[in-house]
C-alpha cells in the first residue's frame, strides 16, 4: 500500500516553485458544529496559503508556474472571469518570481475595479477586459495571445487545460497528503471532505484519498454548469496519477459532484449561500467567498439538516479561498441596510 511519505516524495519530484505557506492549517470549528447540531467540522484553510490573500490556486500555481519555469518561460498568460481568484494569485506569483503576467478577463456583471480585479491592477499585470465568453473561446484567445508574444521575443506559458487541470490535481493530492498527516496528529479520521470544485481540486482529492486508501470521501459542489464535468475531473485525476507514477485509476463512480447550488448562473448569489456565509462568519470568524465556498457550505448545511450527516460523523470543509471577491458583492450582501 502507498504510504504518505512515498506520496510526498513523488510530489517533490514534480517541478514547482516556492510561493505559498504550507501546510495550511486544519482548524476545528466547534461553534459552527454546535449551531448546526451536526457533525464535528474541521476547515482546511487554503485561504491561509499566504500569497495575495491566499486561496487554493496558490497550491495549483506552485506546479503550473513550476512547469513554466522548468520550460524556461519568462511570461505567464492567463484569463478567466473578471473576478478570477486564479488570475489574482497568478499575478502575485509572477511578481514574486520576476515573471511578466498577461491577464485577459471576460467582461461580465462584475467587471468592476473592486475585489480581485482591483488587485490584478495593483499587482501591475497587463490586464485587458475582453468581450469573449469565459470558457473555450477565451482559452483559444489566450493561446493566440501567447503566439503574438513569442513574435515579440517573449517566452510565454499559457495556464490552460488540460495541463493546468492535471497539475491542479497533483496539487490537491499534495493537500490530501497534508490532511492525512494532520489527521494523525489530531487523532481524527474524517468521513467526508466537502468543497467547491468542477475540476482539478476535486480530481486531486479523489485521487489522493483513493491512493492512500483513506476513509475520507470527497464531495464537491460545482460553482458553474460545466458540460462533461465528470469526464474533466476523471481525466485530470488520471493524468495526475500518470505524472506521479501512481497505479491508482479513477472511475466515474469515484466522483460525487452536484450542480444543485449554482443558482441563476456562475457568480450570482443565492439566499442559501448568503446565509451560509454569514453563519460561518458569526460562529467562527472565518470569511467564505460568495462564488465558491459559501455555496459549498450551503450544500454541507443542507446535508446536515437532511440527515445525510449526523453528530457521529467528522467532516472536513476545504476552504478554497476567494476572500477578495467578497468586496465586489457588498450591494448584494447588505445594500444600504447597514448605513
């Protein structure tokens, strides 16, 4: 059977850069558990990963930018929604490592100079808001931009699937190895790990728990409707297994992922996510974000209320960060009610 130390050694052989604070804390939340009358709850604090107000993408960029540097790149090209956590953390990582950063962000209802977009500008990235939908078209645009930058004499690396999703899965196999070690120190053996994901984060959780033969079962709440999401997660996990030379293979039945908490569309709040965000803030002083983690917490809360989880269970909630995005949603959260 694969050991935790063996897994750490395999991960260490993958090209990476030192940009974050790891391991991130695994913190018990007794007041939240009491408020819900439910299971023992721990939060894995990826929001405390150190770079640019933290988040799970710091762990991922450890490997994607590691891949870029190993290939001799001097420029990172990225792009996503206008309030992208990933792009904010990429811009900060580039500054830390002395790389250029080009961000192409899809125009949407939150293309305002607040939250993550404000930080993109603060970090001095080359930012352009483009009238191209977030998804395959934007990915193609990023690749075309990289080709132009090559003609300008730069050596660009594009953060894009499927490579970036596979390396994200490697990153969250590493996260699971950390959790395995932290559980041993805390004397716990959790039943479930909940998070927000539709890609590499869940892929790594599924691969890591299966490779280490853990009781821990990953459950993910999708923040966006993604066609072929199960295929995407499975393929990323199996690509990561190949990168790490693991014999473990992931099949569709290993992947538990729901679309039930997305709401109107990506980036739009739901009453349940607002309630979950306020509950965690008021019981534990921990700030979720409105796009990802608050929706995943709403899912966990519902599962507790529905009796799918009980007081005998132990649950880990993977907090993927996203805190700066909160400031772009002040009107939806409070409006003028507190002035």
